């Protein structure tokens, strides 16, 4: 089950990486919060019927499933996850107004490094020595991949760093708390909260962009794949993968984003960026090797360690 979960997270990182192409297209049209609102709300609507079906399967005696079948505790953590998702994405986009895309990509990816330390400081979980080596390699790889080895401090970098903290705790919340609840209904909840918060901010600070088929395709692609499908898969997979390892696997998103830009947008990929990709891949493989080497692939042990 652990291997299946890790492969699922790999698929999620591929989907998120490819979605950067659509997000860049939308970003060039000047839409941030309203674009986010549209795609998160569409994703919530798409997943909602599946959540109803999952609820009906868990309670077959009822013909009509009401929202109250969800545990009260789940509503709390759906709101927390949705808010963290909104804050991370909003700060990331706002920071990019004042910094470079390379800086934003590198600083955002630092959540991979922060996760094991947050787990140690807040929950007292000591990281495995291989985890420390892995996050250092991933951080170095992200630096080379996103900045090409040249980093200049910019005004928006502080916003990106704060955003990385929100991404950190989003991964931890999904691993530690969302895993206790039914994954599809939880996915709907966090998508809906994030969409509503983005819509509120968009109505205040943005005007509606003119309709274009490019923007429509970007909304639908990201809504159906990078949000509705990928976030639902992520919630399920993190039932069986510790948050620190999940963050490392998901860091491959930056690698697939660069590859997608190279293949689809003809963006340049220099040697130092390829080296960064290699370092991130090595970090992910090393994080998995510690599990195989210590024999912790057993499901019962993993449940105890979450």
C-alpha cells in the first residue's frame, strides 16, 4: 500500500507540473484570484457528486445523503486545509508581482525542507538522518533548477517565504488529520473553501477578464486534473505516506513543470537546471530507500508513525 501511495503522489506531481503551462497562460492574461476562484469552484462541483456517492456507499440504508453525515471534526479540518491552500497560493501569486519566477519557485519549494523541522518542533517527530540528507539535496536541486545558480534577493521574496510556511502546514494537515476522514468529501471541502476565499479577494482587487478560449481551457484543465483529480489523490495517498516523504515526492512537481515548459512552451533548459532535476530525483529516491532499508513498508507500522 505504501508503494502504491508513493506512486500516486508521483502521478500528482506530474499532473501539477504539467498544469504550470496552463497557469502561465492564465497569468499572462492578468488574472490571479478570479482564475483561482473559477478553477477551485469548478473542481469542487466536479468532485461533489463523487463525494455523495462515497457517502451513500458508507451509509447504504439512507436513500438521501445529507451533508450532516460528515463528522463535525472533518468540517474543522476541511476549513483549515482550504485556508492553508488559499493562503499559500495567494501569497505565491502576490509575491511574483515583486520577485522573479525563479525566486518564487525556489522559495516555495523550501516547504520540502521545512516539513521535517516543523514536524520535529511542533510534534516532536525526530527526522531520520536520510531524510535530512534528502531535504538538503532537494533544496540544492530546487535552487539550481529555479534560479540557474543565480539568486538575488527581491522585494517579494518575504511573501514567498511566508507562503512556503502555509504549503508546509497544508502537507502536514493532509497527512496527519485529513487521513482520518473520507478523502473525496474532504477534497470537496478544501476546494470549496479555497475557491470562495479566492473569489472574495478577486471581487475586491480584480476586474473580470474578457472571455477567451485559452483562459477557458486553462481553467478547465487545471480544475479537472490538477485540482479535482490530483488533490483527491493526494489526500488518499497521504494516508499511507508520512508528510516529510510526501513533500519530497511532491517536490518533483518543479521538475515536471520545467520539462513541460521545455516541451510545450519551448522554454530553455540549461545544464545547471538539469543538474538540479537530477539532485531532486536523487533526494526522492533516497527518501524511499530509507523505508525499504529499515523495513518500514509495513502498513501497521506506518499508521503508528503518522
